[in-house]
């Protein structure tokens, strides 16, 4: 006479117990679930890496590239650095000092390092603000400042290159406007991020009881 499952378990131990319906249960894999703490840690690593890379590109442009262009132009400031704007007459002086080769090198810098920087900076700042700003309305407002900066910086590159592509140069009004807008929005992006980081209140732990006044 066959024994019942309880009798088999009593004689042979838990190993003799029948497997649950649908097959044996799979053991849990350590780390298979993504906790909020782990997701936040991954985002922090991305922000740190992006900030370091952005700082490197910023330093490369201002410490290495800009001095080389200053030598080509006899000390004239590049449109990207003239945060107060510039005139068409100034752009013509720059184009004459640059020459065809210098204008081509300037265009190449715009299409490489000065395109990567705003994209990388914007991506990093969007993640940073998404972590630090909890209220949805304020988060979207902070994001909009960064997105507008990226658009203005990339648009400035195109406008400046188009302005300097010919001799005599084209009208500088659009390029000058975008330079001023880019400078203001970049500063606002830094201020918004600083406020978000230094004024953020720590999130209360789960299950904690707020102190009574």
C-alpha cells in the first residue's frame, strides 16, 4: 500500500515532499530585483561621470583651443565668449583675421567638441535635476532651462558658422542673440542645479513617524 505524502515526508524528510504544481520553484537570484537605492546609485554614477567629462571638455576648449584661436586672430575674442553680443562689423574683423583656414578650423571645433559639450552637459543636468527636484512642476521648469540652453548653444554654432562662411560675412544679429541667450541659460542651469542640490530636504525613511511639535 502506497504511503501518503505526509508519511513519506516523516520517513525521508522534506526532500520527499512532492514538488508544487507547475514545476519546482526557482531559487531567487541575489540582486535580481532593482531597489530604489540601487537605481539612485546608478544615476549618481552617471551624473558624476557626465560632470567630469563635461568639465574636461570645458577646460579643453578654454585652456587649449581658445588660446590657439586667439593667436590666429591677433587676440580677437571668439563669438562664443562674447556674452554681451557683437556686431556684424566685429564679425567681419574676425573673419578677416581668421582667413579661410582659420574659419574652417573654427567650424570644425563647433562640429566636434562644441557640439559634444552641450549635449553631454544637458544629459547630465537633466538626470541631476530629475533626482533632486521632487515637485513635478518645478522639475519641468528646471528641465526647460537646460533644454533651452542646449538648443541655444547648438543653434549658435550653426548661426556663427553660417555668418563666417563667406567674406564679407553675413548679418550677425541672429548669432549674437543666440550667444547672449546661451550665456544666460548656461548660468541659469548652473544656478538651478546648485539650488536643487543644496536646498533639497532628505527623504523621510519608510515607516518613520514624524516628530510632533
